[in-house]
């Protein structure tokens, strides 16, 4: 049997976790003749319902593992959510993300950017947060009905006439939307967004039916006359969250944003 680098990485990761899992963690006696503090391969194999030989090959990177068996091994090894996700990704099972963590921290982060309009988005591109710079310069999302508070819907609706080179931005974001939601075929919110897009802009049906996917690349264009570069960032601590930043693309844009931030802060006094 041959091995490949990714299988070897998975095997090495499972071995490392096994060697740091105490017998008592899985209800076993440590025993008097145990040479290492961790579990033996045969113990993991037995508890996972596979043969000792097959589990040995798994750690050696010599076999392909099914999702069901890998889930069982992860449970036996008492992996936390992050370690389990890493094992699944190494085995090629993508599409599982950790619940959003630290959203309050992300909101505080973007609130500290008075001259950088920013949005918090989930993988569906639903708008989950925004800062005062975005509200003052681009749009106040609180004025948008909750079922339409999605970046794509806002781009084809409220911001349609505010953005120069609008098609380039929307097509780039739609590729990002597809890459983030194609693994959620039964998600009701994804279905709602697609229906709303089709209803509000039937003239763009050829876009909504396109199955191409992409990662959104930094894009520079004018929004309400201000030249800005839009960048989509993925925070490490929140696997299903994004931060969309709007940074000034030239000196005049920076001056306008700073002036806007100063006037906002004075009005708040």
C-alpha cells in the first residue's frame, strides 16, 4: 500500500493525540506494564470498532478513512472541536466549521476603526455587525429589513446606484457566496437569499444560475464617490465569519473619511 503526504499528516496527528490521551480518559485502567502514558493502538482500534491492523495502517498513512470511522476515532480520542475539525480536513472532509466564536470581540475590533468602514458577515454573507464608519459612509444596515440584511441583497438593492463598476463587485461576491453555501444545500436561509435575488433582479438570472465559485479578491472601486479597496478577511477564531473592510484607496478618500469620523465624534459629545 502506498502513502501520500496528507494521509501521513493525518496519521501523525492521530498518533500524537493518541499518545497524549490517558487511559483513564476513556475509562481504562492504566495498568502496571504500560510503557507510555497514552493509549495503545489496539485500544483505540477496539474502541473505534476497527481491526488493529487497519488502525495501524491509518496511523501510517496507508489507507483512506471514511467519515463515519474517523468520527468514531475522534470520539475515542476525546478530541475537542478544533482538533476534530483538523482531522476531518486532513482526511478531505471539508465543510464543517466551528460555531462562530468571539463575535463580540470582532464587533469591538471594527468599532475601533473610525475611518475604516467594516461589516461582519457570516458564510451566507448575511450582515451580522457593522461599525459607525460603515453606517455613516456607506449605508445604515439597521434601515434594511432583517430578511434582506444580506450583502448581496443590499448590493443589488440599496447600493445599486451608489457603486461604480457595480457588476464586478456583485459577481465577485456571488462567487464567494457560492463557495461558502454550496455545502449547505438544505439550508433554509440560503434558499431564501437565492429566491430573493431571483425575485428582485430576474434580469440577472444567468448570474444566479451560474455555479462558478471563487474567493473574493480585494477590489478597488468608488462607493458614493469615495475610492475604496474592499477586502474580505477571515478571523482565525471564527471559522464561519468574515470581516469586510473598506480602506481608502487614495489620499482624498482618507481625508473624507477622517473628516466624517471627526464630525461624527463631535456630534456624539
